[in-house]
């Protein structure tokens, strides 16, 4: 409510003090009724305008909050749909393997979990979650008699199989999307080993991109704990032992945690 101070004091200092303690206006005695009504009317108009602006501001803030939440929900739906699309397209590379769909989801979740453990930020974790399912997309170019062979590959077959890393990177190259660019890196480097004995380039140590190092662990762990045409799944305890034995040779030793 506007406050009009009626006073006999005429000093400027007194008027300033009146305004400082909360008065909106003041009149000097004797009061002219016409002036009083005009001052009060003017103050009420100002208050009505300020109230209107305050309410409008609150309405705008509420609308912005509502729209922001709607956009967040829409974005979440897009992300879920995008990840589902990635899973489905990635399965095309190994569609004859009945466990491929589950492998892709498990492996990408393992990769995101490892990324979190090595203190990557939330955005990087999410990018790896989206990129990792495409790690073996190059297998779409490998002949079925090699890809689905139940026994060990002979040296010539193994050389052909190793080409899937290069084929995958070629399939994924040229995209502006961050997840696809990272998927290209992962496809090319997730079979590299810390000691340089991996493929296709024989990269060694920190020459191997971080995403490739992370995905390598996730891929090997899932391979160990899953049934394959040539083996039964290993128990978790044995899988962890094999992973630990690979620190410093297959995997980045800085992530080794004594059991």
C-alpha cells in the first residue's frame, strides 16, 4: 500500500529521511484536498502497474519453467529413441548372433560405468554410452563363414577378421555428431592393447584414445562372461582374474584396482 506522509516539516533533509523510511510521497501542511486526491490517485496507479508487472513476471517465470520441463522431457524421449536406433542398427552388423542385441546393450553400459569410474564428466559418459554400441559395426563386412565360425580362426581368417576395426571406422567417418565421431574412434581402437600388441595399428600406451581403452575393457569383460559359439561363459570370479592379469599388457595399468 502506498504511504503518503503529511508533515509540517519543510527541510529537504527531513523529506529525504521520510522517503528513506518508506514513504512514497509527502505533503506539507496545510493539505490541499485536491492535491491530496491527485497524489493518492497517482500512487495507486503506479502501484497497480507495479502489481501487474509483478504478476506478469511470475506468469512468465511459470511459463518458462513449464516450457523448460516440456523441452527436457522431449529431449529425453529423443535420447531414448536415438539410443534404441543405435542399438538396432548396431545389431545389423552381427544380426545372425542371437546374443548380439544383449551384448551391445551390456557392453555399452559397462563402458559408461567404467567411464564414470575413471572420473569422466556426465556428458562424456553419455557420449560413450551412445558410441560404444557401434564398436563392431565393421563386422557387417566380414564373411559369415569367418564371423560365425564355431572354432578358432586360422591365421588367414584372423587377418580378415581384424579388418572389421578399419571397416567400422570407414563406415562411421565423416559425421558431425559427437557420438558418431567417438564411435569411429572406438571402432578403430578398441582392439588396441596397452603393450602395443593389438590391432589394427599396434598403438601403444597413451597413443590409444581414452574411449578405445575404456571400451576394450568392457568388450573383453562381456566376451568373457557371455556364451559364444566357441565357449561357455566364465564365472565372474574367473573373468575378473583374467581382466586383472591384463593390466599393463592389454589394459591401461593406471586403472588397476587390487582385488
